[in-house]
C-alpha cells in the first residue's frame, strides 16, 4: 500500500477501525451489537447517515454508545422533511471508551457531512479520525468539492497523522484521478470488492490515510454479513 513511514512515530499494533454508512441510527445500533459478538472489535468507528437531527437525539445516541463501551462524537443531520428518515446525513466518529479522545470541529464543513475526533492512540501523539459523507450523485463538484477543500485545509493545519473514513459517494478511481489524497499528503486505502449493492454495485466506502499510517495497514475487510444495507461496513486494521 505504499507510503513513507515516519520513523519518529512508533506504532501500537493491532488497532482496528470500522466505517459504515448505516442509513439510520437504528441500523448503527444493530451494527454495534453485531460487532460485539463478532471477531471484529473496533478501536475506532466512523458512521455515516445516522439521520439524527436534534441535540437531544444525538446526546441520547452518545449515551447509548457509551454503555456499549464507545465514545462517539456526533454531527447532527439536516432536516429535509418530517420524520428521521427524511433527515439528510448525520455523522459520528469516535473510539473505545478507554481511549483518550476529544472532538475537533472542521471549519466550514457542516457536521452532517463530517465529524472529527482526535484520538490518543495508534502512534505517539495520536491521530485525527474523520468520518465523511459526501453528497450522492454529485461527483467531486459543487458542494463535495468545497467539503474536500475545507477538509484538506483542516488536515494540513492539524499537521498530525490522520484517517478519513466514510461513504465518499465516488469510486476510488475518481478520487485517485483528482489527486486530492496526494495534495493532503495521504493515500487511498480501499477494499478489493464492492461495498454498496445499489444498482450494479460500487465501491463507495473506503479510507484516505496520511503517509505516516499508510505502511501500517495490515488488512482491509468488507463485512458482508453485517446488518446494514445497501452498504457493507469496512474494517481496517493497522
């Protein structure tokens, strides 16, 4: 998977991140329960399309996650109609409860599309973990382009190793051609199979990681038996 490791940063091996577009918070809860009984034990988690709009709903979700041993930072969805299934987006990022962490706002990016958690772990000094959910059917134009520009500025200013994981709503080849990962000093980490069954199937769920972390990637798995649809979660172990 290429990349140039930073020899100043010593890795703590065996950290796993799971990213999933669950399309609703209830499906995210089902996924967390599924993972608790599986061989995949995430240290880091990124969720997209939680569809939780209100502060009360997001606080309740964070409290529920805490009881499952997860400290998740939620970004509220945008209301586009009556009922939670009409809400747009909603993201969450976080870690196991015993890991030191803190939310970090991404300037100029609505939290329904991206949230960030600084995690004290994986390598010395910690890692920025971003959950991202780009707009569907837009490619790398308009609002999606603005999100990536703002996020790129944020990552450069943070000046620390990072993981950006989520539903990009574009295929990896399109992102590779745009050279965005290269511009932010990162590298794509992608599964070897499709992650979304809509239409003819596509690979929309993947990661961009900083070069410091690229050589530490041990495995990338699509969790096809997980209780989410049409997206399957992706688990990456460093």
